[in-house]
C-alpha cells in the first residue's frame, strides 16, 4: 500500500451512500474514488461540487489497482450486492471495517445467529412452513433491498415462495429462504459507528425505511389493499427521533453487537453498522436483521450531519465524515491496522 | 420596469412557500413583497426576523403596480389558485419561470400530455367511467391541494363524482374530471430547479405529502377504515431521502421535462418545478402530475437548506434562496430575459 | 435561591428531552443538572460532549437541594410521570413555566375543559360508553406516552376497558377513563414557546408521533391487521412541515391557549407547550390534548435548531436553547418572577 505516497483514500462503490462518503471525505481532506459500471458513474459527473475520482469497475483487478493507489474499501450495500462478498475476499484491497462480517451478513442464518449470540432479542424463526402459527415475513438472501419479501401466515403460500425462489435460482435450497416471525410494532433502524481509536460504540442516528409498495398500499382504500400482499422494496429513508429513554437500549445492543463480532468474527471491528429493529407497544426492542457496514438510512443526515454525533464531537457530523475522520486519525496515529481488515 | 432604480424584487403571494422565499431573498440581498388579502398578510407581521413589504392585493392592478416598482412575480401554488392563471396573463408583471407552463398546469389534460411528450412514464387515463378496470383516482381541476380527490374502482361512483363536480360548478363538463389509474407504490415528490444561467437542471430535493384524511385513516382500526373512502387534502410535507440509484432516474426525467417545456411551451423555462411521482416495487418511477413552479414540499428545507443543492454549490441552500440567486445573477449579467416570461 | 452566587441553572429530569435542554443550556452558557434514578443517569455519561451535573434523585429533598444550588426546574414529560405532579407542588424548587398547569395537564377532564375555554375546537367527549355513536379513543390518565389507549366504536369494549383500568388501579373511578371522539384526520403536534420577556407566543415547530403498534400495524396485510386493535405507545417523532396557511390557525390557537392559562391557572405562564391536533380533510384543526411543558417532539430539531424560531431570532434555535435564553434574559433583566412559579 502507498498510503504515504499519495495519502490514504476511500474507495466506494458508486451508489447507495457514495455521495455522503465523498462529501465526508472532502470535509476531512481524505480523497475518494468512486468505482462502478460506466452508467453508474455518470450521475456523479453531474454534481460540480463533488470532488472525487471516478473509476470504471472491470472486476476485482480494479480493486487491486485502487489498493496500489493507496485506497481502502469503504463497503456499502451496493458493493456487497454488485461485487459479491466472495469476490471481495479475493482482492488485496483492505476493507474499512470487518471483511468477515460482510460474509456473515450475506448469510441469513449466520446473521441471525450472531444477533442471538449478542443477547439481542430477535424474532422467532421457523425451519419449515408447516410449523408457522403466526404472521411471518419470508426473506430471500442477498442485499436486494427488501425486494420480493412477503408477509403471510399461510404455510402453503410460504411453501410456494420457496419453490419460486428455487426456480428463479435466488436460492439453492429451501432452507436459504428465511421464515421469520413478523413482529407487529414500529420499525426503527439504529445506526452506529464503532471506533477502535476512541474505544467506544457511538450512536449515529435513526431512520425509518420507506418501502414500496407497503407504504403506498396502506393508503389505498381497504377494499383494494386487502386484495394485495405488500412488498418491501426500499425506496428511501425518513428521519425519526426515538424517545430518549430508548437510547439506553439501543446503545446497549450496539455495544453487545460489537463485542460479539470481535469474539466471533476475527477479533476486530471498526466503522458503521446498523441494527434493524422493531419496537413493540411495550417498548421492547427486537433486531430482525443487521448490516455490518454503512446503510443508506444515514443519508438522512447528508451534509447537515447527525445531531447524535454532536453528543461525541460537539458538532453535527455525517457518518461519511465520521468514516473519513476515523481513517485519517488511524493513519496519523499509526493505528490503521486496528480499523482495516 | 425599474429594476435599476430600486433593484430587482420578488413579488410572492402571501402563503404556500412565502416564508421560504422571503428568507431566501434576505440571504441573497434580494427584496421581497408579499401580496394577498389583508387577512393573509397578518401572519407575516408576527415574525420579527422577516424583512419584506406587505401589499394588499386588490386585483391585477396590484401586480401592475408591483411591476412598476421593479418586482417580478415568483409564482407559487397559492397565486395560481387565488389570482387564477387567466388573470396572470393579463398583468404586465414579468413571471420568473414560464407563464405558459402555468396555463398548461391548470389544465389536467394538457398537463399529462406534456409529461407523455417528455417520455416520462405516467399512469393510464380513462376517458369514461365505464372503461375502468382497476383502481383509479378521480381528480378535479385547479390547485386545490388534493381536496375531494377520491380512489375507487367502481364506475358508478366515478360517474356520481362527475355529476357532483358539475353541480358544484367545479367543472364545466364531465371530461374535465380526470380518471387516472391509481398506481400502488410509494409517492415521492421530486423537486428541481432549472437554471438557464448554468444551463442545467438541478435536483433540489424530495418530500412526501402528508394528506388528510388518508394518512389518518390508515391508522384507524380496519373495521372503521373500511367504511370510509380516503380523501387527499394536503396538510403538510415530510422529508424523505430516496435511494441514491433513483437519483439517476429522477435527474433524467427532470431534464427531459425541461427540454419538452422549452419545445412545447414558448421556448424558455427557468426556476423551480416538481414531478409528483410514484415508485413501484420494481423501482419504476411514474409521474402522475407536475407543478411548473415552486411547491410547498421544498419547505422541508426551510432555513437549513437542501443538502442536494450542496452538490452544486458546496453548501446547503433553500429553494427560496436558489430563486433569489438565479434572479440576482441574471440581473447582474444582463440575462434577465432568459429567466423571465 | 442562590442564582447570584453560582448563576442560574436548569434542573431537568434525566430523560425525554434532557439532551436537548443540556445542549441548549451549553449554547447559552446556562448550566444544567440532570436528576433521576442512577440507571437513568448512566446514559448521559456516555456522551463526552455533554456538560452537565448528574444528580441521583432520592425524593423531593433532591429538588430542594437543587433549589439551594440555584437551579430552577424545567419540567418535561418524564418528571411529571416520575416525580408526580402532587410531589412537584411540595418542593421549594421554582418551576420554569406554570406549576398550576402541570396539575391541570394531569387531569384529563380539566385539561379538555381548559382547551374548550380557550375556544379551541376539541373532539366530542362521552360521559358513558352507552352513548357512544362513533369511533372513540379510550384514554387513561397520566403521562404514560399513549400506552394502552384504544380506538373502538363498541360500547361493551369501552366498558371492559374501564373495568380493566379499575382493576389495575390505573384509575380510581370509571369517569377517570376518558372516552373521546376519534377524529379521522392527520395528527399534527404543534409546539410553542410563550415568552413574557417578548410578550409573545412563538411557534417553535411541528412533529408527528410515531406510535407502536398503530404505525406498524398499518403495514401488515389487511387480513392480519383486522384481527388486532391498534395501540398508541409513542416510540419516536417524525418531522413535518404543515402548509403555510395553517400557521395562522396554529398561532391563533396558541395565543388563545396562553390567555386562557393566565386567566384560569394562576395569572402567569412562560415556556414551551404543545397542542396535540388533528387536521381534517377540510383543513379544520382540533386539539385533542395539550402538554403544558416541553414535549419530546421538539427533539426533531436537536442541535440543528428549529427553522420556525429563525422567524423570530434570525437563526434556527432548539427549544432547549430557547428555554435557556429566556431564563438567562429574565435573570439579567430582573424578570425571573415573570417566568417562574
């Protein structure tokens, strides 16, 4: 690596939270390279105030080349989807955060197991449609943004969905389709940043996902809505500010998550992550998923910065800038090894 | 016009997005006059940090007078509703943006036709209730903020609504009542600013409308909600941050819209506009309406400014300030003719 | 009191809107003490940028001690719930705002009566389940954050809920359970600050409550949602920006409310309050509750500040800072008696 020669840089897949990361890097004086297929790069040429390199992605050798130029990979949801975790493991580029965790994240079973090991309450899972006795959400693997997820309490429908996923080669076996209890409550996506430099897990904010067509269907007259099954394609994110007393619970879950990742997935962890939660009417918090890297929900703080990060730094900061700050500080203090894998 | 004598000013109807425009003008050193009936002006006297003239509206001669004082009209939704497009065409005041487009906007048929000419996907329209084979939304003309819109798939009900609108003189013929396919998906209102000065169409942000009683009805128990038909009166706006990959689509639609307006409606266009969209579960984006001027959804960025405008100017900016900046720059560079009609 | 010796301070119960008040105090140079049970204080030790005293609450003598140290109580929803209004009246600590109003707020009947006396439209109330002829919401006393509220139009169910509340000792008699018309419309929580120093009632912003499980239930398939009755536990708050023309109505209601509080509840009032409103499809605004102190909905403006306060002060400001500013100004101008009770 040539961090010294050209200075450390952040390589980011050109989508998802790329704008936020470029702007955050600019704020901290850390250069950014966006990589992706040519048609994805086009968007970023339209914004004159953005300063970053644009690199056409032509396979993992592109990442190797970026590594040679002093870049480390800041993974987002799109890179996991587009480059695939197995390819990420083959490149020599260093990953900000945990390469191992990205692998676990891509496997629904191991993902939920990690949450349970952390002592974080999770929804019940069913091994077969025929044991289902309550509403469940049927989920398919990969970071496809909730596409094709379905809520039902009908075992036959679940079985049909398993067959559909097999036929479409979305899964290799029916057990890869997760049948997860659908908890009735409000979703809250809790964002975190773990800093090895400060040796602490910070809360960076919260959002609600805005999903199609579930969030549109509920506006249709009941007679029309009842004939359709909602789908959960993420279209955007809405800011939400949870009750202050819930911060205790969210913070505790975040810290337990980090401890467990360190114990179960390679000894170290750094950077942004997200616990996807449901809060029920008794204010109990359950995590139904996690993301071991920055999520697009942090985009609600773009440019203006998260007020939660002001609790640590005395001023609002975006998660993009938070990443750049940790990387810069690690480089300056010779601690890059603590934040890269 | 006396722009030189007193400096250019923005005349704004006292409602809708007036606060944002006054504050934006103050930021850029462009004076503002709010005009409207006396009872509407009262509100603006309550805010000591606002600096603007307040002018009682007494017919189109008020606008002529403002023109003499160096003001141009920055049209908002309320001016279209209150002064009526036909009167706007009779005054000598110059309009920031496109006077012709305001006329098209007021006519539902021409409005949707313009979107189709721009190659922007739109919902299907039905010429008569008796051809309806899916959920539709029945819409009445004028910028009445969604008041009395109704969703149904019952031809008889649509026919009854046409008769109701005729009797109330909301329309002159049944064909003025638009019967538009009601797409199931999430609404996203995309805001834009077209700058002849920079020769580009900027994305300025996004919001979701908060409507009564549809957004309340969905919170009622199903047994109660199913006995009522939702209504769509806009009560407010909620911030939303769409997925980054959707920005490509939104930007493309915005650019095509501007090209089409220039071609079909008088050769030039400047300023804010909005594409009212639905995003379905396949992430396809449809526009079901447009506004050829600033919409109240941009108020979600009041004072703090839109993070999207930071992508062009390096700092957040409100749409109100963006308007003032374009006007000021046009005046300074002798290009007012490019932004006024 | 020893305001002179150590300077005036704000004592705040460690929950609800405490972060906002501490940060607001820091901004204005007014010190803050957070008090509460030990396990509630822990959270605030996690945020290095917070500067405040943390005081373990051991009964009303803790408040007396804080009074001796120059602190006044800035009441929030948690202090009403945790310390109980009757205890608040026994301590010698001065209250920013109206001690009398906190008593009225805790009594559902007197609360609604105050709104009616102010000429603010309210939902109909029913004295007995057997007169109910429309959807109602059944409410229990105390600031329990909407917990256990239920919407129904079934008199038998209402009667059962009264018995349940009696058995659980939530109420002493069935009449303490309020049976309030459930208006169909969008909720808007309007936030205000009354300043005796400036002799004006300021609008400080708006939010929507995000409640469990009602806001989750509406995302479930209709067949599942129809089997459950929604509950209303507040989980968080979402920003909303009402139509500009509604500001007139909201401002008028706020001013009438303050006049009525002064007339009916001890002659003076200062500080934050909230009118909990429903806006129907005709844009009529009804208040179904009020809070005579800061509400957590103002947390949506944390750190960044409310754009509405910029209309008075020329820059965004949080309600936490607004409180500190009024207290500081009152102390500096010898007017503390006007803002404390």
